């Protein structure tokens, strides 16, 4: 089941305090990026955030689930309405993630 664009836009807005949030459609679902770092996804209208050591330390009771069969487990965020919580989670997660690799230049 594909995720709702409206719900995804709402979730992206909720993360707004963490920095520049962009959304990319991927196979009927959505990837969320903060400052160019892929940190979360919306799959089947459920919000998943990448698990990092820093995220586990700061939010040890968050439930985990896989967004789809064969995927790594992520934090499953059951209430995307708490802007302060989502902002803190995004900042902690993105600070722990590596910088995105630079894109290769296309040859002429």
C-alpha cells in the first residue's frame, strides 16, 4: 500500500525544527532527508526513523520494526504529532549519520 503524500508532507513539516527537510518519492513510499542525510521514511503511512547508537541512548524505549520485508529495523514512531520530540530525534539521528557521499560528475 502506498503512503499518502498529504501525511508525508505533514510529517516532514513536524520535523522542520531540525533543519531543511526534503522528501523524495521512492517506489510509492517516501524518504525523508535532513540536510541531505537520509534519516527517515514513510511506508504504509507509518513513520520509521533510522536507528543510531545516539538515538538508542537518548530514546531507549522507542519501538522498533522493519518498514518492509527484508529491511533493517528502524524506530517506529507511532505518534508523529509531537513536534519537539521529532525535532530532537531528527537532530540526534542526523548528527550520528555520516555525511552523504558527493555525487559523481557526469561525463560529457
